[in-house]
């Protein structure tokens, strides 16, 4: 099979595409012919040696795939050859085949394309678990989404609106804010030209934000964290800006506020029931037409470097996907 390989830490251009042996199949596993692979910011960090998990060389990046089951171990039940599925993994998705435990594989909802399926698990899973399980967002609360047109941010806008919140979308360009508005944002902030703190103060009549969804970090965190409402929750999702910020703890004390982290992948090992429950609800929302996964651009497997650069330069709106 063909796979994208990282043989040393460095920029995307160091990646290569090579023919490698297909992985062996063991008990409890299925083999998936990958039709599309989701491209995520952790992939950018992983190939540079900046991610918390460092696979042995050579490895393929890629945390999520969609495709068809082409082989299943004899003890696997409920997943047949030919089934259209999607799945997440720690790495290895940028390849024509993956072998995974059957328990980690999910059926794709009817009507979903492989390209949409490849970008569904992590983006929607992260936002849904963050908003429902971690922040416990309630109807009529105010939700601020930073990086609101990114792969994860856009799903937070969409889900927040579906949950009945008032959604304020903040992003770095008018084009991105237009997309966020089309996905349900009630108000928008262009934080490259507007003062985020002042705009939030005006939009909330000085009350602040109940829940902040932050996959960006950096300087924008420094402004947003000062507009937490009384008993507000600040969701730490990631640091796409490249800087991990520090928190003045007096803010949490004075506002009785909570700083809440969300590392979605950790639930697969520590509490997979949270993930399963989340996906049941997400599948129901998709079936009802409440979710419309947005694919920004599809690249062939040979152009994985260009796909990763799209994320590194923060040009992506919605999901970037590789096609095998």
C-alpha cells in the first residue's frame, strides 16, 4: 500500500510517499481501505516533533479516516466486509489501508460522503464533548468561539447554535466570519481589526461570556479570558497560534470561573463511553439535517505537504482532507 511517511522531524516538505507492506490483521481488528483522510493541526505538530505523542520513525501522520472494511478478523461482530465506516487513531491515517480495533470503528451515517466522514470524528467529536460534557453549555447562554471558521471552531459554532446558545464567532478575516455566520453565528468579531475585549463588553452589556471555546491560545486568549462571565467556563482546546498562554488566576477567583481542558483522544483510553454516547447524539443530529460538515479543500495523497501547509498558514475554513 502507499503511505505518507515521516522519517525525521521537520517541515511538511520532508514527507515522502512510499510503497510499504500492508499491516497484519489480528484478533478483534478490521482492515479499512481508506478513501479519505482528515488533516488536523496535531498532524502539523506531530511531524515537527512538537506533539505530546511521538511515534517511532518512520510513521504516517493522520488521526482520522473514512473508507470501507475489506477484511475483518473472525471474532469481529457487527462490522461486515463492505461496510462504510469512519475511525480515529493516534497516527497512521495518511495511507491506503489501516488496521484498527473494531471497537474504535464507527459506521458512517447514510448520505455522508467519504470526504465528510474523514473530517467528522475529531472536529465534531471534540466540539460536542467539550460543549456538552466538559462545559455543560445550556440553552440561552452565550458561547464565544475563537478561530470560528477552522475545522473544530466551525463545528463549535454549529453545535452551539443547535444547543440553543447565543453564538459569538471570532475570526481573523471577513470571509471566515461570513462562513461562521452561515453556520449559525448570531454575532461576529473580526479580531485582527477590532478590540475583542471591547466588542465582547458591548455585545454582552458588560456581563461577559458564559462559555469560551478556544482552539487558538496566544494573544487572543489574553483578551478573551478577561471577558468570562460570573461562573463562566473557558474551554482550552488547543494552541493553533503557536503560543501556550498563562492565566492570571485572580480572574478565575474573582469570577468563580472554571478553566476546562479538553483532550478528546484521551477519552478513548480513559472513558470511551463518553465518546460512544457523543457519537450516538451526533449521528442523530446529522440524520435530522442539523449538521452539515464543511470540507474546505481535498488534496490527493501525494500532496499531503500542501494540505498541511493550508493548516499551518491558517487558510483553512472547515476541514482539509486527503483523498487516496
